[in-house]
C-alpha cells in the first residue's frame, strides 16, 4: 500500500540486496519500494536482522543495492548521498578531539572558511543543548551527551534528510526519553533545517511516539510488511486508546510475520484551495461566456496578459466549483458556469453558496462546526492547528484566507478579524 503526500525527496525503487555468505548469497532486502516525502518523519521498524540498517545505508549511498535503484529528487543516486547526514547508535566520536572539534569535523569536507565552520558548529552545539561542553572530551561526557554530539555533527551540515540508526538504543531509559522529546521539539518547532527524518528502530513505542509514518519491515527476507500513517496529534499520549491500538497492531505484525498487513484507512488528501479571489473567478467565467462558452486556455492567457502560473489557479478553482471543465487545453463552462455568467449579483451569491457548500471541504468543515455548536466560538487558531495536519503553517494560513474570502462573498459565514473568530451570518431580518 503506497501512501503519499508531499514532494518525494528520496526514493528506493525495487531495492534488493544480497550479501555473500559462505557459499550462498543471502537475500536481505527483497524489492523494497519506499518514498521519503518532504515534511515527514519516517520510522523504519523491524526485528533485528530484518535489513533496517542495510536499507538506511543504501538510501544514504554508503552501500549499493544489488538490484534496483535509489533516486534523489528526479535523478538516480550515484555515490554517497549529499543530502543526508547520519546518526549512529554508537556515537563514533574521536576521543582525542573536543566536542567542538568533533562537530566541526562534520564540515571538514564542505571547504568552508574556518570562521564559518566554527560559528555553525557552535550554533549546532547550542541547539542540541551542549553549550558549556564545547571544550570537553568525549570521555568526560555521559552517553546522552555523547549522542548529542553525534546529532550536532549531523545537524551542522544542514542535511535535507536526517537519518538515524537506533540512536537512542544505547542510552538508559530516562536519557533516551529526554533526548527523543528534545529532538521532536526541534523537528516539530521547525528549528532544524532538514525536510525529513528517517529513524531506524526496533522499539515500537519509540516509533509510535515520534513518527508520522511507520514502515514495518518483515523478516525472511526483508520486505515492507505494513506502511502506516500515524496521525495522532503531538504531544502524543502513548496510553491513549488510539496509540495503544496502533502499538498492539504493530506488535502483532512483528511477532507474527504471517499476519495480514495493518489496515489503515487510506489517507485522503485534504483538498487544497487555489488562492484566487472570487471577482477574478467571476471575470474568467464571463470572459469564457463571451467566447461562446468555450475557449483555449492559452488564448485567454495571451489576451489577459496573464502568466500561465497565474491563470491556472483560476481554472483550477473554476473546475473545483464545477463552473467549468477542461478538455484538450480548452476551458468550457458548465450549465452552472453559464448561469453564473448571466446572473445578477444576488443570483451569483446564491449560486456560489450552493457550489461552495457542495464542493469545498474546508467550507463544509467550517459550516458544520458553526451549525452544530452555534453558541461556541470557532477560532481561527483552532482551524489553523488542525489544518497543519495537511499543510505547512504558512499554507494553512493561506488556505484559511481563501476560504474566508469565498465564504464571506457567498455570505455563508462571517469572520471577525479582531477576535479572529468565525460566526454564522445573522439571519436576514425583514
Ligand atoms: P537490522 O539493522 O534490521 O538489524 P541489518 O541490515 O544490519 O539488519 O542486517 C540484515 C541481515 O544482513 C543480517 O542477517 C545480517 O547478518 C546481514 N548483514 C548485514 N551486513 C552484512 C555484511 N556486510 N555482510 C554480510 N551480511 C551482512
Ligand atoms: Mg541495524
């Protein structure tokens, strides 16, 4: 089952790996397909020997697949993956170098001036809570502090993807919990530069408490057994019923490799509104009507002197609202679109009300909540938080801005800028 949301940063396609052992090669990974998407925290979970580390090494270009391919963006990966930084279970620090020197080593290959290297290293050290330890040697540090050095050394190169192979397994329980929380804080608070994290772990709780997606590798030979999207909000309560259910499901899969894959309802993509104003949309519909109800989109762009990038969102909005269809590069009005082109302003509003409530998910959500609990405030902040399950913070704000513009025009609801609250339009009094 393939689950996709964001842009694919890194992808394994049909990755198969054999290791030579004694006389017979052993199959460790069997046709693994895995796409790492922007904005996701992926956990690779599996029993010891299921090929997790092997897959991570192949994705990072440290080892080559026997068959299949790794793709970085739209290119096949050749050699070491420049977008990846790795954190290992054993901290692999140089005992004769200080914390600062160990971190700076991460930048050695980058050919940066020493001042820049130093500044960036100090920033990474501060970020991960190691300030004050710059000049300490590894032997003076606890395990948790040593792993922080390992993480700082990875962060300092500002990787697109942070990969971690059982980074908390060598730590005591409390230290591990603390470091997990801090790392998650940095990631969720967007204080770190990477666009995705891939964490290898055999710890189910760890995967369920941190990841957006859990890819369960089965053994004999390594295949993707289940691919589960985790939508529990942060901070996660592992004792909650939903979390426990997920932990149980994964436990069952790990202990009974023949168990059927975990069934999660397919994640529907939340509809993404093109950011266009209603009057521009009206303008487009009227123009197409003037051309007899159908016109070449490219022609319209030329006539309006609009870049295609500006025109397409309008076309997309017209389709979304079923005011028009697109066929062979032409835009053609639907009967509703024709009515819109001919109506007066009140008829237009009526028509928009109808189309918005039928076709626009975010408007439906807002209306349902306002109608179910008319006495409660509906806050911009709450909607914005929820939308962040589907969009970045900025995009969530833009989505709301568009929904507010459309909903206001259609007089479906009102929005008060000062209190940042939505409410139902008062019934017209007459
Ligand atoms: P995991 O990280 O899930 O524990 P690994 O990827 O380390 O699994 O190993 C998967 C299998 O491949 C194991 O059976 C292991 O013994 C074998 N293996 C790993 N690395 C090598 C290697 N360099 N040469 C031969 N066999 C290896
Ligand atoms: Mg391993």
